[in-house]
C-alpha cells in the first residue's frame, strides 16, 4: 500500500484512507519496523524452543501447549490502556458490534485450531525440523496475499515459493535419523503434515487480518492492532480451555508437573515464559502488518524460523544432518528473494516520489 505507508512491499491501487504512519519521518518509521522485527524474531524463537523443551522434559498435553500460545494476552492490556487515550479515530465510524464480534469469534477459533496444529507438529518433530517446515508459511502467504490483498506476484516471489517448497519436500523425505526418540515414522509424517497445514492456516490468518484492517476497522492505530490481538486471543484461549477439559487432559497436568524432569518450578516457569514469548511475538506480527503488510510480517517470521534451528543446535544440541543444512540454506535463499524484491520495490517508489517532486 505505497500510498499510505512507507513502501517496503508496494501494492497497486489508490486508497481513500490516509494511514497515520504517513505523517512519520522515514527514520521514525524504520524505528517502528525494527522494533517489531525484534519482537517477532525473539518472541517466536523463544516460544518454539520453550515449547520443544516442555515436550522434551515430560510435558505431553497438546491442549496445554495450545493454551499457552494465547493465554498470555493480559500482558497486552498494559500497552493497550497506555496507548488508547492518545490514539486518534480519524473521524471514522466504529464498525457494528455484531460485525466485530463475528470477526473476533471466527478468527479466534481459527487461531485456536492453528495453535493446536502447531502443538501436534512440535510434539512429533525436532525443534529444527519443525521450524524449517513452518518456513513454508511464506510461500502460502504469497499466494493468499495475491488473491486477498492484491499483493504483487513477481518472478522473484515465485522463485522464493518454489525454493521454500523444495526445502519442505527435502525434510519430508528425510531419513529416520531426524526423528526424536520414541516417535514412529507414522507420527513423524503426521508432524510434517500438521506443520504444513498450520503454516497454510497461519498465512491465511495474516492476510485476513490485513484485510480486516483495510476494509472493516479502517483506523490502523497501534491500539486498534492490540485490541484486535487481545479479542482474538481471548476467543482462542476460551476454545483451548474448553478443549483441555473436554479432552480430559486437565486430569494429567498434576502428574506432568510432578514428573517434569527439570522440577515443578521449571514446569510452571516454562509454561509462563512460553505464554509471554508468544505474546511478544504476536505484538511483532500485528505491528508489522500495521506498519508494512501481512506479507512482510510473514517474511520476518520466516527469517526467525530459519534462525531457530541454529539456536536449537546451540542450546539443545539438536541434530543437524546434511538434509537439514541444505533445507536451511534453501530457506535463507527463499527469504533473500523476498528481501531483494522489497529492495526493488523501495527503489521504484523512491524514484516515483523523486519524479513527482
């Protein structure tokens, strides 16, 4: 949306709404972008590693792993109430309550389902394989952004989609040495399939979130971004709680805590910090959608997923065989294609602005 925000990922078409970021200087805009990138990369990497630590040390509740991905939403209330009074409404009417309720409910339920898919994938895959498979979300988002958000689909983006697809295919065909101990070949395949499905659904959600900002909310202040994130998280948390009790997994939680190999305090702190990390990540995701686009948000998320295997190797001594190394290099190549396309878009926009002057 080159006409309303600093254009890293430019899109065609006029806009009738002036984004508040258009008043920011380039340096201020870049500060916002960098800050949200840090939130996303650090939050996502920490959350994935903590989630794998939970399973590796004796945790086994998929619904609990799902719950902590959204249950930390009260943290967002602090910046929300701090920023809310200073936000400007730009004279735009508030959407009907029924419309907003439907958006929050449907999106929240989809987020809960997506979180469950990620939980299953992380249970059956190593942290590095999980992260590299999930990097396919960038390819999915390119497709969804093209059809839903009017994003350009250039040769470089197409090349990136193909490269990321090859990376996922390599991991799917990887040998049994990559499987975590005690995981059968069937569960390993289930882990790969659920990771791919989760990546596709996550990408769809990002595109729908951007569409919601543009077509329904129409006032992209940061408090509105946080408000959307909070309500969606509330619904996702409620769905996860219902699932936790309906499945009967709540009965096993006390036993999990007692048998957690790192101790009961470690069990509690793992869940707490996982919840915090996911919320830090969610602020970065929503913030990048706010200041740039859903596609760029997914680009940075994919970079984090490509970096996570390195952190997993250092912290948990995860296996890194030749196939995984090649897959990781392909993921970086796919990311580089997107970044170069962004660079070309930025050069084109600067040239147009210079011609207009």
